[in-house]
């Protein structure tokens, strides 16, 4: 239903953006054919790197005229295939939109382009005593635009919320070429429909974001971290809910089972404390008053000891804190290096995490597959990595889809959803009906058609 890119089409792209910003050599095509999702590979026919919203508008008008699909791409760190050109066509690279336009210290706001790397933005605002909390594991390479597309969260979402909670307004280009401005730079706004929050989390299927208005908060002055080791997975997950019931909201609570820790150790060549324990909780508290944090740490230590913690360690200096965070952030990459894999981004009410983890292990045992679990236990977001490991090809192909469906059915039965922060994209769309009713899916499709009547923007995703 789409047309192929022609030399004439490429010539028109070059007239819009300049010859140097239109690429179609084999190396560039190969680089833009993959992201961090398993082994998917979908080559675009041409890569274009616009520099203004007006250029994107002209690209969309051209694409609609010629019925050529356009797939937006940020840092290429996605985990659901959301930035892959499923039907070829144009890869719209946003790398030139890389400016921090303004940091407004008086109003605790910033205006930023979507190609800015998340960690770069965080470090710039922290120099001014401000804080942008969303904290995906790939923050050193992912782009803010991709974070908005997937509504990224990360470890600190448990206390501070996810990306959508910090977006006040957007400049965006619709697939039909119109340039729109949604929201604004105010903290309260019910002036019409909330188009900002409709676009955030829409996985690049409704519009291409070209400018972001963020709200910021004060940077906490102090942090403390403890590591609690457990002899049973269930003790670790059960302890999480009790910490909140005792009145404490940590800035991060990360769950790691033994195999995940061992994988990170092997890849990084570093030793993790108590790495022989069946599970660990990495717990961070932050604030402005050390004496309050000390009391929080004491209470957390009491809770985890009630749940049979084998050992509780306090990371007292900044370097130890950074070392522990580095190991935690490296777990995802390390686990994926073991073998072929499928990563599922399950999320349940945190009091149901024990049932989820136990159920995942039962399902994996039934199908003879290996699973490694870790993630953001403070908000019930557990990443379930299903590994081929020593399984033969035939058994892997025969069992993997059934196992995933059973894991998702379990997740939904526990009041959960099949993606907390990675999105549906290309890889998870067969499973969407497990979590969402047909009437809701059809409503989403109608919204998509309203924004994109020719279905040229990021087709083949979600539905």
C-alpha cells in the first residue's frame, strides 16, 4: 500500500534539507535498520536529517503526496521496535534537534529540542540546582524525544513519576504537515483537550515532536543507598510493599535476582556485594536533610530484616553509590548478551509482585525456558527476560509465543499491564488484545486515522 522511494523523491528531499542531510549509502542504511530490540532488522530506503519544524512539515507533505511511509528515530535505544522502518520508506532522524534552548531558573522550566541526550539535559539543569527525574537505563545515549514517545520512567519513577509528569507543552508536526503547539508554560491548564498528554506516550505514531516545554523541580541535596540481600525471591518482593506501608517513599527500589547480578558482574568485571544471594533490593532515599534520611534508612533496614534479609549494606560515600548504580544500570545489557532473548516489560500493583515473579518462574519451568527478572519493584515494573540459553532452535520456536502469552495473561490477571515503559511498538502488538478490549483498540485506531489519514507516520506499530 506504499510506494517505493524514487530518485526523484530523494532529489526533492535534498532540496528540502540539503544534500548532506539525505543519506542512502549502505552503511547509513544498515545503522538505521536496527535498534536495541532483540534481532529485528528493517532497512529504510533513505535517511533524512531535518533541522527545522518547517522542513519536517515539507517532508510530510511530500510523503503524503507520494504515499511513502516516514519513521521517526531518536537515539535508537528502543526496546519494542518503535523506531524501525517496517515498510521501508524514509527514516526521519532527529539528531540535529539537539539544543537546550532555555533553562528558566525562576520558573523551574526548560525549553529543549527532542534530540538532546537525556543525561546531558539532566547534568545541565543539575548545575543550576534543578532536577529532571525521569531516568531510563539508556540515559547516556537515548534522546528526550524518544523518552516522550515511550513515556519513559526508570528507577526514580516510584517517587517522582514518569516523563509525562514533566511535560507542560509541545511543538509538533502532524503527519499531514501542520505545525501545532500544545499546552504551554503554565502549571495549570484545562484550555481544551490535553493534546500534549495524548502525544506523549503515542510511540511516534501521531506526530513528530520538535520542541518540549519541561517543568523541573529542586535538586535533592543528599542521597543514601542500602543493599539488602535475601535467600528467597519472595522475601525480597514481599518486603517492598511493607516499606511503603511504613510511610517511606524511596527515590528508587530496584529488584535484582541472582542471575541478573551475576551477568552484570561478568560483563563489567566487577564484584557486587552478596552476589551469591538469591535476590537483592537496591534502595535509595533522597532529600535535603541527612538526619531524616538516616531515620528512613533505619526503618527500611528494620523492614527488610523482618523479611529475612541475609545482609544489609549501606553505601555511605558518593563513589560507592555510583558504583552500585553502574552495576544496576548494566544489568539489562549484560542479561541480553547471554543468548537470544525476548524482554517483556510487565507491570503490576507492587503488592502483587511476588505472585508475578513466582508465576513467571512456574511458566518458564513448564516450557523449559530460562527467565531472568529484575526491574523497578517500587512501582511494580518487572522486566522479564526470556532467554534461549541452551534450548534448541525447534523447542525455542515452539514454546516462546505460548510462554509470553501466559506471562501476559498472568500479568493482566494480577491487575497489571503488558508494558510499563518500553511501549508496544512492533514486537508487542500481537499481545495488545490480552490487555486492552476491542472497543478501546478501535477508539485508538480512530484517533490514529484522525491525525494521520494516509497512515504514513510510523506505520506497523501498536496495532
